[in-house]
């Protein structure tokens, strides 16, 4: 049974002197102090180095790509604003299409995945077709969302851009994994979740008030 | 890297100097990787999260205010990236990781024991403990990184320690048997 004075001491509600006086006559606190010393020592092991060969090379390549790709972004902003009204028409259509295709993809996925996790050829073809349609619909939604993002303040824009960047990276990794193993239903489910997440994020972008 | 050197490096990053980004990488590689590994429990995802952190850093570095603490800023980006990945995983129903998606995780024996207990902590508790007890940020800094109150950091670290001590007591008892 733990003594409440130890908790108070750890939360800074009891001074070190008071605690020292108390600990000499409390078995529970002595035990907890011993465990705490041990925990502190073992925590040191959590600082052991993690090896990640070629990580810097990957980061450098990514940064160079960003630096090259980013040129002219501000010039694009005014051009994108000219299309500002277009998304008003595109959004409802894209959202409706997305909902229909998304539901179909989810339905197909749920119906066709055998217990083994391996998809039969016909079902796989069907899912890939629905997936491509779903991805195209999301791309349309993304196009519609761009002018809205360009019009946001810098902080909001960077928040949404970062989130979409993370989702895109996950989608890309799933695509790579699926290229090696197209019948892996787990990765496909992971990709579907990422696509749904992207859809929801884009809808939030479009619903965001300036 | 002292504060002045860090300020100069950040200014160089703002000018798109790749060597400056590399200096930041060399300085923060291990704490970033360690934290990401423990948050995501999978080295491949952790490496992706660190890479993503640098890309986000590049996109946002012009907004970084001189005088603000850079490590706090960098870790905030990392933790948000980790949370995004965890949110996606949970959405896909992968709270725990599939073996085929998890090929690389390995660590030293002694570290691995405590690691299991740390990894079993709830997400925010784990983040508070790792940042405060392992990476040695102050409670104020942890609060800023995670965008929570200092009181919440205190409580989370306290509860994490309680749980880890209980785990330690049981594992020491098991060792005696």
C-alpha cells in the first residue's frame, strides 16, 4: 500500500527535508524511494543510441525536392485566387462522388476479404478499380481545396499542409508496399483509412471560414 | 551547439543552406529518433516521422521567432507528426502493429525490459515521461511541446512514474522467484 506522502513529495507538495524525516519511519516510502532510484538508473538505458543509416541522405533528398518544388509558390497564389469561385461548384459534386465511391470501396473491401487476408484475383481487380476512382475523386477535391488553402492565413495553411503532407506520405508508403504485395488486405485497409482521412481533412479545408 | 551558434544555424536554414540543416540533424538526430521510436514503436515509421519533421521545419522555419527555444519548436513538430501517424493507425484499426509492417524494431536487452513498460503507457503519459525524464526538457517546455498545461505534465509524469515503479516492483519480485 503506497503512502500518500510519497505522492505529495513527488508532486512538489512536500519539501525534501520533511520527506527525509518521514521516510526514516515509513517502510512504504523507503520502498518507493528505492524503486525510484532504480527507475532513474534504468531510464538511462532508454538513451541508448538508435541507428538509422542513410536517414540524413533521405532527409537531404526530401529537402532538395521541397526547395526546388517550392519556387514560384507565391506567384501561384494570385492565379489560384482567380479560381476561387470554381470550388463552390466542384465541392458538392466531389463530396457526393466521394461518398458514393468511398462507400462502394468500403463495401467491396468488407465483402471480398477472405479470412486468410489474401484477396481473390477478381475481388482484387474490383477493389483496385474502386480505389483508383476514389483516389481520382480525392484528387478533384484536392484541386478544389487549393484556392481555399492559398487564401488562408499562414498558420492555418501550414497546419493543413503539414497534415496533408503526413497523410500523403502514408499513402505513398502503402502504395509502395502494395506494389510489392498487392493482395495484402492489411495494408489496403491502412491505405483506405489514410484516404478517408485525407478526404475529411480536405472537406474541413473547404468548410473553413476565412 | 550553443545558443548563438544555433541562432546562426537557423538563419542559415532560412536561406536554404543545406549544411545548416545537416548541423541541426547532427545535433538532434538521436533525441528525435529515440522519441519517435518510442512513440511509434516501429523504427521505419520513426525514421519517416523524423524525415517529415525536417520537411515541416523547412516549410515553417521562416515563421520561427528569434529568441524562442528551437528544441521545443522542433519537438513540437515531431510529436504532432507522431500523433498524426498514431491517429491514422488507430483509424485503420492498427492500434497494435502487424508483424509484416514491423520488421525492424530491436534494442538492447536491458533497455527493452523498461521499454515494454514505457510503451504500454497511455499516449500522452508516455510523451510526457519521455520528454521530461528521458530527453530532460523542463515541465514548462514539455507543456509547450504538447500544448497542454504544466499541471497536466506534472500529473502525467507522476502517474507514469507510479506505473513504472509498480512494474519495476513486480519485475524485481519475478527476478527473485
